[in-house]
C-alpha cells in the first residue's frame, strides 16, 4: 500500500473540495508539491492529498521512487491489464478519504501527471460516481472508454514536445470522450513544452477549474428554472 501520504488541509473549517494528486512513475509525492501550492492559492478551502505510489519503482530497485504499476516490459497489449490491477485499490483509497474528510464525489478531483494521469483516468471510468473532475497532465487512457462517466469532466493538459507520452494521446482522448454520450472534456496543449508540469499548463488548469461549467450542471440549472435543456 501507500508508503507515505502528504496532506494539506484548510486553515480552518471543513474542506469544500478534495484534490488528490498522483505522481508519475519513479517519482514521489514530493514532485507534485509545486502543483499543490498552485491549487492551494486558488482553492484555500480545499483538502490536498499527495500519496506516494502504492508500489516501489521496480525498474530501479535501489532508487527511492514509487509507481502505480510496473513499466518493465510494458506494451500496448498489457498496459490496460496492469492498470486495471491497481484501479480497485485506488478507488477504495479515494472513497475512504472522501468519507474521512466529508467531501463528496462532485467536489473531488483526481489530478495526475504521466502515469498518475493514466490511473486517474481509468479509475474515473471504472467508478463513474467517483469524482467530479480528472485533470490529466501528460497522460493517456490505457484503453479508450466505451462510455463516459456522466458526472465527470476530463481536463487534458499536454506539452506539444512531449517525447515520453506524445500529445496526440491527449488529443485522441479528448476527441473520443467528447464524442461519447454525456462526454465532457477540455484540451490544452502548450506547443513548446515537453514532458513536464509547465507553468503554462498549470495556469490553464486553474482556468479550467474556475471557468468550465460541466454540461450536467447547466442542464440541472435549466431544469430547475423550468426552461428546456437545449435553451440558449
């Protein structure tokens, strides 16, 4: 299980939102501290959880890094199976901390970088009521979903010069989700950025979190107002 959990809670009062930050392969929660600081500035009442990966990094056994699944010998054919092996544990972990902190699914966001994005995306698909948003930095689906979770918005962020996971993966994921019934997704690509949490992408993440209104909320608002859901 998780070797370590870093957390940042509001200075006072109960959390209004929950952000769960999942790092890339061979890294640790420490690598996402700069991202946590950016989120804290915009969401002072949020709870921020930064867990280490559930497994030691097996590509370098003497290193201190962690992983969500092994990339030793990983292929397009076996990646999905490896991800699905950890997803149930991640879902249970998220639900446990939602209950502990008193934050519901709609106010919970999974925020992943690289491998952390992969498991975040797959967890949201496997448990459609798990989170309200997924922020996927430099990531991809292990396998494109057949259906979109109706309560979840997917925000994809990628560097156009990423040589580890090509930006086309996010473009493909965005187009696929957007074409599904109830699919809600956004895409931001920073053309000169590589495989990194670049400030330009972090800025877009805050913009998406504070400006993007999920269609389900628009439909609910129109329903309460008695207007047709397709009204302008």
